[in-house]
C-alpha cells in the first residue's frame, strides 16, 4: 500500500482526498505508522466526520498545509486527481491508495472478489 511508500520517503503528515470504503482501509494502515493524518477532504461530504477528523471541502483542505495527498476514493479517484491538479497541486505530491483509480471494469471485478471473500465463513 501507499502508506509504506510514504513512510520510506520520510513523510510526516498526509491529507486524504475522497471518502469511501477505501478511506477507512487507508486510515487503519496509516495508524500503524508514525504518519499523521492532517486533513480529510471531500467536496460531497464536507461537514461530516471521519473518525476524529472533520471532512472539509477540497479547496479548504489545501489551505491547511503542503501535505502529500492520498486519493482514498475507489469511486471518484480519477476525478479527484484531475480536480487537485486543476487547483494547482503538484502531481508529484499526489498518491493513490491501492485500487483507488481504476477503470470501471476493474472496480467491478474487485468488488465481486471482495463480496466472495466476505461471504466465506471465518473460523476462529
């Protein structure tokens, strides 16, 4: 996952862009490192809460500092990347959580695989 890459690069703070099921997975991975989640951005969910962070509109989140940005939306990944670049974000500072920017057919195949895995019984 991208979290290990950020850790190797010495990144101390990141911003998440886009909130959906990928965001939760990325956050849980991030918590296993010393990297701090500085801000969570999503224009459609501004005003909501993501764990202990308020979700803010993208333009507002960009004002919070010069952080590396991780696109954490499976559904809106490419659109979010385009918006960030349009708003002046250096593409070199944009990272993608695994699977967040893929074609619709790839997303459908991944969703089907995940559903099959979730349907399997777990024996403890």
